[in-house]
């Protein structure tokens, strides 16, 4: 085990977010349900997209729209798998 700074995970994160993000598979931290992003329920308005677990309705994460881009607020999403 070596201790480095966050630059070391950039390549690993890029492996997760490569390709079609709708096929990212997440695990709900509330009910342990596994689903792709495409299978989640989303509440959408001008300010935000609230992404909910279809099985238990808990908020997995929220994407906030800001003037200078978007911001991801992590909720009950436990795992995210790019494969
Ligand atoms: Zn759930």
C-alpha cells in the first residue's frame, strides 16, 4: 500500500465513466438493488435532476444545474460500476 494524492485515481475514474453513461450500473445503499442509470427514476426540473432508486425511491444522487456547469451531490449511491 502506498499513499499518494488524488491524481493517482484519475485513470481509474476514467475507466468507469468511459462510453455510454446510461449503462453505468449502480448499487443502492438503502436496499442493495442493482440497476443501470437508464433504469432509475428521475425527477427533473430547471434546477436539478434527482435520480432515485426504482426499487425503494431513495435518492441515489442529484445533479444540480448551475450557471457555470453542473454539480453532482452524492446521496445513497453505494457503488458505481462501468462494466
Ligand atoms: Zn433502493
